[in-house]
């Protein structure tokens, strides 16, 4: 044998010795051990929720959009507004959403649209608005020179109240 063959053969043997566990026989495998799992609680399951409501312009009061189930918490993640009709120059729509978190009411600006900037405007944005179990999500519409309804939609998640 020449020198190159001897070196090649030595390399193959060394590789086989180092990787010996990869070629172990099944009866030489380590024993299977039972594992004691502590705390078999599964993480709370969330479920998607979507809701829409037509808020009447000029009603003068908040209007219900959604009622959070008694055993769930709500997180609104996206909200959109769609004023009825065409917004002319000088027209303006502002939509607010009210929720209750830890028994404290909060008002959030859901969106605005004006005819000077957005003719025939629709809009939406990402938010993070929380609501307590059993509470109402209500909306209000403030306008200038606009009549009709404004549709408000939101999407988010319900998760078990813990």
C-alpha cells in the first residue's frame, strides 16, 4: 500500500471510531425513562373575535358595539371606521371607543376622517385596547356637517379571565 492509501484508511477508521454511537445496536440504546411532568396546566386558549356596528351620527350618546362575555377578557387589536357617504371639504368624523379595564372606564380615539384630507374616507389602525369580562364596548361619533351612520369594526382576541 502506498502512503496515500494508508492515510486514507487511517482517516476512515478514526472517523468510524469517533462516530461509534451512530452505529450502535438497538439493544445497546439507553433505557427509556418516564418523566414526571409538574403542572399539567395548558396555556389559556384565545379565540378571535370580530364585531361591527353602525353608529348613528347625531344620536348624542354612546352606542353599544360589543358585550364581552362574563368569563373572558377582550383585547382589541385592530379598529376601522367607514363613514357613510362622501366626505366633502369641511366635513369631519371622529369615532371614539369606550371600554372598562379594572373597573375604570377609558375612552380611546378609534379614528378620524375629514373631507379636506380624505375624500370618501375609510380608515383603520392597529391598537391595543383592553376590556374587562362582562363589560360593554361602546362607541361614539362626533361630526361636522355629516349625517348618516358610521360603521365601526374591530378585531381582537378573547382569552379566559384568570
